[in-house]
C-alpha cells in the first residue's frame, strides 16, 4: 500500500509545484522523476495484478526474436508476441519484459497527457484513480492498443484518415478489440445534444436484441472465438452492472451536462466522452463485451474532468468552484470505491517486488485479457 501512496504523493507534489503555478518551472524534472518511479513500481512488481500471473506463464514458453513468426491465429496477437520475442532475446526473466512494457506504456501515456492538458499532474492523478493500475497490470496487450489510439486522436480530429486507420491497424496487432475503432469516424458528430439522447434511447432498445446481434457478429471469423466465449454472459451481478453503468455512463454524462449546460464552459473531448457513455449504457446489458470498449475512451474522460476541475477551482466565480468541488468529490467516491468492490484491491495489495517475491492468490479477477 505504501508504494502506491508514494505514487500519489509524487503526483500531488507535481500538482503543487508545477500545475498550481502560473509559470511552470521544473516541469520536465517532475515529469521525469514521476515517470521513473512509476516505471520501476510497475516494472519491478512480482505477480501484482490478476492477469500478470497468466502472462508470466505464457512468457515462459515464448521464443526469442530469431524464432518469432507473424501469426494472426495466436490469441495474444502478433504485436504482443513480437514484444515478448524482443525481450526474450535479452532475458528469460519476465521482469525484463515488465520493465520494457512499463517504459512503453508510461512514455505513451505521458506524451498523451502532456499533449492535451496544461495540468499534467492533476490529469495523471485522475488517470491513476480511474484506470492506471488496471491498465498497467491487467490488460497488458490492450493498454498498448488504447494508447496508440489516443495518440492518434489528432488524426481523428483533423480527418487524416489514412494515418488514423494505419494506427488502428497497429492497435489490432496488439488487441483484436480495437477493430471496432474502424467505425469511429462515422460517429464523430455525436455530441451531448438532443440527438444524443435519441441515440441513447435507440441504444437502450437495441440492447433488447443483443443476442441476435452477437449471433450475427459471431459469423466474422476474426472475432468469432471471443464472441462465442462471451455472448451468453450478459451480467456480472446487478450491483456490479449498476456500478459499471454509473462509472461509464451516468456520472460522465452528468459531468458533461454540468460543464456544457450549467457551467457553460468548453467540454474537452466531448465526442469521445459521448461515445463512451453510449458504450457504457450498452455495458449495463453486457459488461463482458461493451465494458472493454470503454477502455479506449476512459483516458479522454480522465483528462477532461481533471482539466475542468482545476480550471474551475482557479476561477473567482464561487459557483464554478462549488461545482468543481462537487464533481471532484463524486469522482473520488465513485471511482475510488471500485477498488473496494468485491475485494478488487487484492489485485494490487499487498505489493511485492522481484526483490521480495512472495506468491499470493490474486486469480479471483484474472480473465487473461
């Protein structure tokens, strides 16, 4: 637990000494220091994260780069197997892979945050609360796909479709779930307006025919195996489904309404958050399938809420500051409580490193993502 406390302290210190200043001196120093700490924290972990154990077992029989072959039939996808092959050429130890993987993930994440917000450390703290540990210790393949996608957001925004689809192709080489991003350009006009609520209602009705839709999609060879595993699983328990709905749809939508219509401020990443809330509604009916899709949008929401709250707290208007405090407290409670749900914290607590390699049972949540 103390290791994660240090991570939070680093981001809070960065917020105080960098984000909170009009002139951001020593920003690079604080970013590098935080990057180094997080990379070592994640890279030197020992069996922290439910799926880490599964990935360790898979890594044991992976071959070096000279024996690697491009194989689309490998369930782990060729981008990930290539990364394994490269690191296996250096060392058979999984922690070497973890260090390289953590370096890649943190570098891409830091570039994304630094590119789209002035409040780097507030945004990093927001990401830490919503998804950082899940991304870095559970979905080792999908997180790279997610980060490639968010870094291609500029191409999406500026309609550079060749570059965008090239990025999506690379995403799919790490995780096949990214294939749905192909249709995203046709959804770029979705905003939080009257038409959005009509679309939300259509989504609600469409989910009543979910099984028929999945049966149709399962005819596509590339995704049939995954869908056949999941199409009969439509719930993880009512309470868990409701909390998923709250985190991926209701609260993000509430945030958007507060910013756009009550505070009348610019809503950063409006299109991305609007798409996430639609997927979040669908996830209530089938969290096994649609919750995974929200992974590609949660970083946009994390940056947007941090950016708004920090800016609002710096304003002289009391109303704006009150809304920022309310949203911040709701955010902490809603997303922070997720770690206690069903003992989910056991994925990451207690923390053990390769210098203190103690094995404990964390497989309650391991789903080999």
